[in-house]
C-alpha cells in the first residue's frame, strides 16, 4: 500500500511532460499560495476553493504539477488526494489554457442537431491539424489563443446545438453561425495583440 501511494505522490502525470516546451514556466509565489490557504483554512470545501483560486491566478488558467505538489505539501495531504480532486472535476485544467475558451456541448440533443460536426469544424478554422486533436477532448492552439473543450451537457437542450465562447452561451449554432462567431473572435484577438 505504501509503495503505491509513494509512486502516486512522486510520479508526474504524462500530460505535464507534453506542455510548455521551450517556454519558461510561470510559478505562483509561495506567499500567494499561503494567502489563499490561510483564507480558506477550515472552511467547508477548502481544497476545492484553494484549487479554484490557484488556477485563476495562473496566467494560463491551469494547475501545473509543481503547484499541485507544493499545495499538497502545504496542506499536508497526499499528492494523490489533490490530484484525484483535480482530475474528478472537469473545471480544473492540467494543461495550459488559451486566452479564449470554446466549449462545445456533446449532450444528446446537441449531438443529434450537429454538435459533432461543429466540433470537427472548429479546429481547422483555428489552424489546428486533425492529428493534433483526434485523441484529446481538450486542446489548445499552438499560439495559446484558443482552447477547445467539450462538455456533457449545458442544460440548454431546447436551444441545441449550443457552444460557449468565453462563458457566453451561443444557441442554435449552425456552421455558418460558428464561422461568423470565430471570425469575430479571431479579429478581436488580432486587434488585442496589435495594441
């Protein structure tokens, strides 16, 4: 039993080995982690609240391996427990996220009205090759501008197919509507980077 826990505590998840190539990783300062921990200490749902705040602090809205290890140590919890919470809830990210989030509903109503086709159309519109996204349900463009995800259901079935872009729900999305939305978003992103 102890060997298994030790292995879980010391081995890095494989997704962390694939990210941030040729980039200096951002590390959240210990003082900021301590402030978050102190604020949440003893409250119900403490670990969830801490993880949520820490993820929001990271510029790429994810929880790097080293941060999870540090949190586990500071909270005196096994790394396996912290990692289990992070991987159980779909809100948490183990990979860097783009500046913009595109979430496609894959619920039954959305699926029958074409969400799978919309998902397949998004990647090429953002310049992602098919082999780069076929095995992931969450992928980010190489320039870190866009992250594409799926969700089981938004609960907006009467308005299907539904996608959310940066938290804004778009309903009855057709291919043409998707192209218009993405062109506007890409244009806004270009103007932001030119400023």
